[in-house]
C-alpha cells in the first residue's frame, strides 16, 4: 500500500479548534475537555520513553504526544482521516446523516487542535490519517503502542487492539474505570448504547481483565491495572476514574 504522512498544517486559529485536553504550551495554557496534567505519568504507564519509538493511536489535541516527546520519545500518530471518521452509533431515533456530519466537523476541529499543538510546541511527530486496522506496513514496528481512551468509541475495538499489538513490543492501554469493574475479575465488555440513553459516541466499557486476557492471547504479559484520576472540564470536585495496563510481549505466534 502506498502511503504518505500528512504534511503539518500551520497557522491554525484557536477558534477553529476543539481542544480535547488542556494544553500546556510555551507561555500559555489552553483549556480543554479533559485535564490530564495531574495523572500524565500514570496515564503513560510510568515507562522510560527516552529513545523509544511510540505508535500513538488517536492523539486528539496532542497533549500526550507532547508529553512523550518531552520524555525523549519519537512518536508516530494514527488518527482518523477523510476515508474514516470513526463509528457513530446508528441510533434509530437520530438523524444519522446529521450525526455523521457533526462527527466530521468535530474530527476536523480536533485535527486543527493537534496541528496547533504541533506548531506551538515544536513537535516532530508524524501523522498518518486513516483506519488503524488498515495502517500501512511501512508504518513500521515500534517499541511502545499507546491506546488511550480510544477503543470505547470503536464498533470493532478488538480490530484496533490487534492491529496495534502486531506493530509494538509494549502496549500501554488506558481507559475509563467504572464501579461495576470492582465486582468482577471476568473478561467483560459492556455495551453502552441503549434505546433509552440516546448515546451515539461511546460503544463499550472494558474490564481490565478483558484487555489483559486478549493481550495474553497475543503473547503479552500485562501488569496493573493502576487506577488514577483525570479532571473533566477542570472539575476538582468530581474527578473521573481511569485505569492503565502495561503489557510487554514475551511470546510470538508460531508461523
């Protein structure tokens, strides 16, 4: 498959952006939906990033991209593109054409926020836009794969996980922690959309054991989960619960 990385966009205006995360840029802080500044080390699995190559799935506004580069990593990002804008839940009560148009507009504004971060923070990260499950072979192999709060938005989450695991020696997986997870060690995925809740953007909740089990099938040994907290829209009174697993490859499938 022929492919090329997206050329960096420059001169993006803040008014044309959707900031998924708070951004700490030289001489300025830009508010966003999520504030990861107090949990970034836990979110990234407390690994040594210096000299490592990282495949980051879904960089959004680039906060974690910048954090990994600051720690000495070389980052390649996989982000939604013109031929794939993600999986909107096809709720029968919604105008799906309108919902898809809104998704396209949101993704384009997220792309803008990433390129604004890329320019103002002086990032070197490369970006390929497209479906993770169809990423080109020439993307190459990486030391670390970061899957941060992405799979819950995917209709085919295991396809994303398998494609990423095939290209990396270590997986850092971060997602939402929910109270029901404390009551089971079973490898469960909970379907989020219902007829009543009108959810069109989140498909799944994953128990940590589900992620560690499937990574074990793929030849990885997982440690964790480590639980930590992020702030939603800066709300100090109601921190949002997350967990992170780190899994390192110890076995490869026999060919």
